[in-house]
């Protein structure tokens, strides 16, 4: 299956940067106010869903619409991820997921974890930030980008067999917990991609621009 791109209602630092991430054949879902972002770049999504408490404008008649009550257990972003999984997409790119309310940002990161736990290859991406999740016996290459640092956080109670290679601060087959941020603010080696792996547990890896 092709990739699913989900637009959320958080902040997007540079909408043109986000637009350039889109590829031909992407299945696009807008979660509530995420539709406003698509509309601003003249992109008609395939599906718009949510409780529509943050977007009340018109929606293109070419879009499928799924409406939900405001009082519900799932966030609009979680509904979008579940719908992407239900429709068979195995790669999910999530944009408009950061900034604004901190509780919403944390909920979106938990939703990213949910996607990976359900077999998805998923990322949250903005111009200045990329968030990746890996779990049991997985590894990931974190691409070098000038001006970026990266941090590795334990999301489960404990992550065992954590290795960080090709970085300023390396780690080999270590155990880390979610009670101490030992993996914060690592640095790339000049021009070199970093590698992170875990034998058991869940890691959230944040690559972001800044000192």
C-alpha cells in the first residue's frame, strides 16, 4: 500500500516544507483543523474526520467525511491513525502534530507510539523536528542534518539493550528507564548518520534543530 499522511491541527512551522513532503499516491487524512492546512496549499484530502470542534468551515464535496461526537475516548489524531491502519496503510507520516497545547503534543506522541505498536512505520515531522519510535529488536538510522541534535527517550518502563552508534555520546547494550533522561541532547558526528537500536522496550527518538 502507499503511504498515509495525516494532517493534525497543531502548529506547522513552514507549510511549504510540509507540502514538499507529499508524494504522488499519498492517501491524505485530515484530523479536524488539519483540513485548514490542506486547504491553504490547495490539496484536497481523501478523508476528513473528527468532532469538528476546531474547524467549522466548508469541506470539499470530493472528500469523504467521518464525524464523531466531541465526548469520546479517542483524539481526532488517534481516530485518523486507527482509520489508516484499518484501511491497510503500513507507513504513516504525521504533520501538524507539534506546538500549541503541550497536552495535545504529548497525546500525539503517544498516538505515534500506538501506531508503531500496531506494526506501522510512522513518524511525526515538522521543519525543525522529526520524531521516530522503535520497539523490540528494531533499529533506525537518524539522518544527519546540519544544526540538529537528537535525544533518545525510554517510553516503556524500561528499555533493554539500547545502543547508540556514530554519535558524540555512544551507548552499547545498555538499559535505560523512563524515570531519567540519560539520552537527552546527543550530537551528530559531522556529516554522519546516527544509529539507534533496542532489544526490548520502546524508544522515542527526537531529532530537532537548535543549540
